[in-house]
C-alpha cells in the first residue's frame, strides 16, 4: 500500500472508530469504507476550496491525520445514526480541530517540520 493509501486508510478507520462503528482490530466493511472514502474526498476538497488547507485528497500530509479523523467523524455522524447529543459533541470538537488544522497545517504544508531544542 502506498503512503497516501495508508494515510487515507488510517483516517477512515480512525473516524469509524471514533464513531463507534469499528472496534479495536476491526476493519471496515466495503460499504462503510466506500462511504467514508467518498466523504473524505469531499471533505478535503471543501477544505481546500475554502483555503483551509493547501493539499488535495491524494496528497494528504501525515500531520493532518488527527484533524481529518475528527472532521470526518463529525461529517459521517448522521450516516451512522449517532444520537444528537453525541453528534453535537463531535461537531464542536471538529470545529476546534478545524481551527487548529487551518492554523497549523496550511502554514506548513509541503515544508519539513522542525523543532528547536533548548
């Protein structure tokens, strides 16, 4: 599996686990995977179109995984019949993650991550 395929699979599985659709060690069925894959493509396209990120769905940087997992889970909540209260919590968390993603990933996309050691 290519790096991008691995990143996409990790995002989809992470979102489905966050929703409670998958347990530890489980893999998504074909229908759930296809639903998550289409939603991920649309989500990244939307984020790129509004200028929140500087990458497309076939070039997702590894550091964007966590934020996209949260956003994808919130996007898929209705499709998996989450209770309204839980869906609202996911949406609130997704908005917070989205703000962080906008600030951090769009500024560093395509650049190596560096750390200063004091």
